[in-house]
C-alpha cells in the first residue's frame, strides 16, 4: 500500500503567456513562450521549470543510488536539457541529463546514473513516454 508523502499545489493562468504560482507563495512568476515577442527578462517557461524539477529530483536519486552502491558522491551536478520538439503528430518533449560526478571514474559514475534512473520519480513518470538520454561525466549511456 502506498502513502502520499507530499503534494505540491500550483496554479497558472493564460497558459504559456501568463502567470504561475504555488499556493504557499514560495514561487510566483510570469511565463512566456520561448522566443516569443513578449518573452521579457525574468519570464520562464514550462520547459525550464521541468528541467529544474527533473534535475533536482535526479540529484536526490543519485544520492539514493550511491547509498545502495556504498559510494560517496562529492557534489554531483545534474544538467538537464529539456527540448520542446514538433513533428507531424504535434509537440513533444525530449530530455538529456548530463551528470557530473568528479570523484568517480566514468564506469562507476555510469553505474550510479543508471541506477538513479530506476529510482527517480521523474524518470519513472517519463519512462516510455519521452526519450531521455543519460550522460555521466559527458559520456553517453544508453537511451532510456
């Protein structure tokens, strides 16, 4: 049986060219489509927000994976590239996660990244839905 650990609450108005905020007031920002004429400094977009969330969540999964493998990570960094794409079927996302773990060799870093991908809730949510490319210390792992 599962239990809810946390539920985030957010609202947005006017879609990609509106505003969004969390119910606790911690986040409140203006939105603008990438490259749109109204994309003023200080605006963001759903792809940037997804990239922030995925990279942070994956960072937590890296820590859990390292613990399972009895490894210590020193300041792992997750760089997330979230791309908005379009083809004949419409719009879709793709993601590249490049994980830098300076204190591990590339083979060990790849093992940690692969295991983290099985742990991360964002990775589970995207599995089978979008292409996620994994990299460890700038070396590609298999497409996930």
